[in-house]
């Protein structure tokens, strides 16, 4: 069985490595907008991950802010995806627009879950469940809707 520590390391590596993804050369503005939103999602998730791994000091306010930020970004996700736009560099699957209600539900679910994680965060020990909730929300959508 994969240990929780290893799992967390993998999540942190995931968040860090996705930041290196090149979206240079994307010409479509709508595609660029949604990629930038996703990049902010990863940046905020990375802060939680790094605090958990003690790469940066624990800061309750900063952790809460990052979770609230992820929540706001998730709320905005359906707005930046609403218009069907494509680009050769895009990793979006066409089924997003065939099942847009479900796509919106997944965004809202992550928005709600990260907001309650922010509200319930009262110490270092709450970081782990908060990160797990966040990561599973990202994964749920990426598995179905991202190449
Ligand atoms: C409701 C769906 C959904 C949720 C929730 C979601 N994503 Fe995404 N994400 C996508 C889709 C679709 C793409 C592909 C966008 C494209 O290339 O057109 C993507 C792309 C990305 C990218 C690559 C962006 C780039 O520059 O190419 C990163 C990084 C990312 N997501 C991080 C996250 C993180 C971190 C979370 C959770 C905190 C998250 N996403 C939650 C749907 C989602």
C-alpha cells in the first residue's frame, strides 16, 4: 500500500511540475485565460503542499488565503470554459462542452470543499486533509476532461 507521506510527496511534485508546463505559443485568448486560471490553481495548491512538507513555514492566514483563492478560482472555472475554444496546445477534451452541467458541478464542488477547508483550518494538522480534498477535486475533473 502506498504510504500517505509518499502520496503527499507525489501531490506536491505534481503541483510543482505542472507549473513548468509551457503554454507559450497559445494564440487563442480564451484558451490562454483558462490556462492562466489553472496555473493560479496550481500555484495556490503548491503553497499548501510546501507548508505541509515544511519547505516554507506554516502560516495559518496564508494557508486560509490560498484555499479561499482556490475556491474563487474554482467558482470562475465554468466562466472561463463556457465558450468553446480550442488551440493545438490545449489539453481540454471536447466532452467538456457536451457535458457542461457536470463540468460546472465539479467546479462548484471543489469551490465548496475548499471554502469549508479554509473555514475549518485551525492548525498545521488540518493542512493534510485540506490538501487531499483539493487534490482529489482537481483530479476528478482532470481525469475526465483533460488530455
Ligand atoms: C472542473 C474541471 C477542473 C478542475 C476542478 C480543475 N481543473 Fe485544472 N484543468 C482543467 C482542464 C479542462 C484543463 C486543460 C485546459 C486546456 O489546456 O485547455 C486543465 C489544466 C490544468 C493545468 C495546465 C494549465 C496549462 O498551462 O496548460 C494545471 C496546472 C491545472 N489544470 C491545475 C489544476 C489544479 C491544481 C486544480 C485543483 C486545485 C485544478 N486544475 C482543478 C479542468 C479542471
